[in-house]
C-alpha cells in the first residue's frame, strides 16, 4: 500500500490506509505500507504485523502537508521503491491518491509488471479542492497515464466517483470506507440527563472545505437563546486555527468552545463517547471517516447535504442533513437535537446500527482484493 501519510500522521485517508491494511492482513495476506517520514518516525518498522517503510520527507506537521512536503515524498518514494520491491516482493499494490502517490503504482506496473489499484480520496480529484485545481490542470496528462494503467480506479463515494468522471474519462468503482465498530463504541451514559449538551467537530481547519467559521457563527446565534446549555468541542488543527480562534473570541464563544488540538485515536474515541452530536458543515466531502466513527460511537450526525454526506447520513433516521444554501436550516437542526435529547439518542442508536451493517473494513478489503483475483483485470 502507498500513501504519503500514515498514522499517527494525516487525516481520513491515513486512517483508511491503516484499517484497510489491517483487514487485508487479517485475510491472510502480507502487507507493507510505503509512506513518508516525520521527526523520529522514519525507516522500517513492524506495526501490528504491518511492515511500514517511512522514506525521507520534508514534512514537519502531523495534521497537514504542503505541496513541497508531498513533492518530497513523491521523489523519496520513487528512490526507495527498488528497495521495497527487493525486500517485500509485492504481488499487487493499493495506491492512495493519484497525486502524489500514483506515479509509484505506475512504476510498479511498468518496471516490475505489478498491478495496482488507485484509490481516489478527494484532494486528488479536480474541482474537489479549488486551491489545488491549477496543479491538476498541469498534471492532467500524467494523471491520465496513472489512471489508465491501473487495473481499477476506486472512489469511496458515488459523489466522488461522479466528480472524478466529469474531468477524467475513466470508469470508477465505488467502494465505501469502513469503520471499526469494535474500537468506536457508544457511551453508557444517559443522553437525556441534565448535563450540558456537547456538540463536536472533528477535522482539519480549512476554510475552503470544512466551513468551520459558518458553524461558529451558527453556534453564536444558538447561544443567544440557549446560553449555558451547551459546549462545543473542536478536535483538529490546520492553517485556519488562529483566525478561527480569533473569530470565536469575537463571537463571545470563549466559554463555550473547547479546542482539543490534534489528538490520538484513543483520546478521540473518548471524546466521541462524551459528546452528544457530531456536526459536519463541509462544503465538499468524499466519504467522511469522522462521520462513520461518530455513527459507530452512537452519535447523531448533523451534516451538510453534499456529495458523500448524503451517502452516509440518512435524514431523519440516523441523523439530519441541512441545505448549505438555506440560512436557517442548520440553526433549526442544532435547536432540534438540543431541545429533544430523546430524539437525538434514537438517531444515534440507528446510526450505530447502520455503521455496523453497511460499513465494514473487512468487506472493503475484500472488494479491493477482488480486483487482483479477477481474471479480467488488466494484464
């Protein structure tokens, strides 16, 4: 498997790589992950039976990578690839992101005739993140070489697959993310108790996608009516952190917002358990691991009705979907779960059931491995 970030580095795609690797390993295969180094995390390690090779990288921050950081991995990954092939002798590869990882899959195919699958994750799809679209325009021929030589191209949601197909004329198979329902479990505490209601946001602080400023403004409006009745927990970090903290102060939310920063999975699990509702106001999503983790933790989810979110949250059954263009829609839903905790609890219980039945990493891993077992895959 190839991904420029792997836990404890990175976000949703890194988490997906970890759990996909664990499930492939559990099916009896050997797994090696080629990823980037950071700090003392470098070289070869064996992590829960997974061989992890971290090649040199300029990356300094766990929560985000610059274009230069990704470029350094792209170069170091290629330089280290002959060592990986000699050591591990792979039969196939799953490559996360067309850019900056897809060229490694292309090299595996062209030099060693090793088949690979490309897993689209969002930022590598044109028009998903406008800030990098200029790079996509220049890299289009290279991207097409990578996608055209893969034995399959995968997206984690139908919405992401549609977006990818609008700019790159390749067939895209939809394989949803999974979630570890054994690790993420509901709390035993009573949501209908009189404690302060805990709203939760988890994600990178990027204005172009996560839209956290909008949520802070909505919570300021909510606070004018329900002062002292709720808290807002924010997990994550990113380039907008300072400006968002200033905005929270300007809105008078300093006593309500709790900034947890970038935390490990065990602490995140505990925060899910102590929360009452996850809120996702993203302008665009692939398939959110955070939403799946919250659902597995028995939380109702309030989410923007955008591609990806509409494939995980069932409005009125496992959560609530709001229209980004409707100014009062989100406010109404925040008030609804705050005022009717029994209804919020029922939504969370159903969310847990759906996470258990529809989103399994084992079935995701089986779907990926089927590409390499198929007699019709690309030669």
